[in-house]
């Protein structure tokens, strides 16, 4: 594996972590919205 290949692999691994974190964040923001709706909260 060349240095360039290794760098690209590292970028791909970071991208996957970012995608996973964004998916988790979306799940929690959706849960917040549901909670706020059920409890009649605006903020």
C-alpha cells in the first residue's frame, strides 16, 4: 500500500465515522421533536 493509498484509507474511515455520528444525531433530534410535540413545547 502506498502512502497515498494509506491517506485515502484514513479519509474513508473518518468519513464513515462522520456518517455514523450524523445518523445518531438525526435519531436524537427526531426524538427531541417527538418529545416536544407530545409535551406541547416550543423551545
